[in-house]
C-alpha cells in the first residue's frame, strides 16, 4: 500500500483515500455547504496527511499540507523527470509566468523559435487550373478542389442551385454508380467531404499517401462526369428540404443567416447558402446543368494538396484527370457579375414564443481576406475566443474566474448565459465580425465592449 501511495500524485492519492473520482478541490468547496467534511477529515487524519482536531479545515491549510507532503519527498521529485530528460514544470496550471522569455523584440519580428514555414509551390495548367501544394512527411495526404462559385453567384430565381449541385455530385457519374463511388472511397479508408459557401464550393478527400492518385481520379470524375439525372434531382429535393428545416432549428445558424440578410440588403450576399426554401421545388435539371457549365471551368478551379504529396506528382495527376476541362464557360454562357456588397447597419428582431432561450448577436464590418489587417483580425478573433457554460463552470480549476479572458470571467458570473461565440467571416470584398450569445431568460446586449444584462419579462 505504501509503495502505491508514493507513486501517486497529490490528487490521485486523495481520490484513492476518499474513494471517489471527484477532485478533492471539488469536494472541499462543497464542504462549505456542510457536506462530506467529516469523511475527508477522518480519512486524511487516518494516514497522517494532516492533523486537525477541528472539522472546519481552511482551504489554505489543506493546500499547505499537501505542498509540504510533496515537497519533502525527494524521491517523488526525481520521478518528475521524464525518460526524455524534460523536467516537469512545477508551475500552477493557470500561472501567468512566461514559459519562454524572448526578451524585447522589435515590432513585427517573429522569434526564431516560432518561425515555421513548410515548402509551398503553385503551378498553372494550360487550361487555367491552378495546382498548389504544401508538403510535409505524413502517412496521409489531403486533396481539395475549390471552385470559385457559391450562393453569391446565383439569382433570386435559381437561389439554392449551387448547394443542389454539390449534393448531386455524390449521386454517381458516367463511370461509377453512387454505390460504387461510396465503396471506392470506403475501401481505401478515405474521407470525402464537401461544402458550399457564399463564394466558393469545396470537395475534399483525405487518404493514405499511396492512394493520392486514386483520390484525384475520383474527384475529377465527380466534378466532370456526374449525370444530374431527373430522378436524382427529384429524390434529392426532400433531403435538401429537411436540411433547411434542421438548419432553421439551429439558433446560431439562424442568427448568422439573418445577420447576412439584414447586413447585405438587395444583394445575393444576403440570401441563405441553402437557398430560398420556396425554390427547392422549382430548381430543375436544366438549371443545375447550366450552373455547372457556367462555373465549373479551368479558370475557376484550384486543386490543393497538403501532407505527403509532392508538387510534381500532383501537377501530373491533375493534368491527367482535369486537363480536359474547358478554360472558360461554354459558348453562350457567362457568369453573373458579382455586385458590390454594401454593409447596412441595422437592427433586426425575430420573435418565437415557443423558444425557451434567446440569441443576441452584434455584427461589425471588418477587413476582407485581401486586406493587410486580415491576419490581425484572425488573432483578434482568437483573443475574444468562445465561451461554453459546460466548460467554464463548477468549483474546479477551469472555473471562469480563473481564465485569462475577461469576457469569459464576466460571462461565468451569469448562470443563464450558456454560449458565446466570436466568428470572423471574411469574403473577397467585405467581412462580418460578430459575437453571439445564447441565454435563458436573459437579454444580453454588447455595445462597444460594454455588456448590459437585463431580465426578460415573462
């Protein structure tokens, strides 16, 4: 027993003594409310860890008792040295002491210890398709095809066709059926995903490095030889309609879509990515084929490889499987010019008396992805961070008042606020930076960094 006792850390010793998986700090905090104090004290005194006659043990006394017990054990300190020779740090979990002191650095200079740049290459094929790679030694490789089209390139009449087209590209081609397509991906242990956004559509495959050629072939087959059969179009309507309904039940997604609608009025940027719900029943096979022929051409496509894929290898594969794509849209077809998206400050409220909680979002116009401050705003988003009541509550080390983020500390003091998210959504010529809160029976409004909380009238 005593050998087992010395091999354990302080928290593990206490767990074994008390006979519970709950952290001793959690147990001790609950002692303030008159719980389990006697059991802890009795078992600790039994093994001589602390000697107290009073049942009211202060937290500072308990902490000093364990610190002296561990600090006086030199054998245990020696065990903190890992086989690699790295000594385990004695700092507290949330200590603000610098792990590495880089000294005084000139503005904009990156320390050598943080400089990291993988080899990157880009080439353009004769038909306009661009090929980019970022190589590192890995058992996996990821191939992604990005098409420069999305819901912003639609019209009110065919709103939703870009997302409809993405679904139908998984339904079979001239060379393989839907089942064969799924089996080809599964049999080589790959993952195939796709998404549609406002300005681009992406198809991504992750496979073992020896299957890179097969992945490029499958993506090329999907994007050039899909059938878009009438029966497939009709069968997919119900799936897309259900997806729209499920998205409308997601409060964060609903808040985001409504924010785009009111921020970019009279523009297709304000329309939902999944399309206007009423259009699901009217999108036809001809609309889908026309959209494909208009936007899926060489000048609009970028093929990206990351992981264990060499640039020359990927260029050869893309030239083999995407080389027959036309460089421009087919004769008589031309993409709709993208109109400038003008940000419109506004206030929008949607009421649903059947909802238990409420969502409030504050949105700002921010730099687009070509702006010099793009990376600064990515850092700003990380600094604001996200908050979840499931993560930052309870009497333990992760309680909100021990976090570095002041916003999280304030939110942790409001038990009805459950989620806060900060999202930076850049586009080619505009951007939305927003923070959103979800709360129960509370109205949360953030005005210029000042958070005002009011009880909702019931």
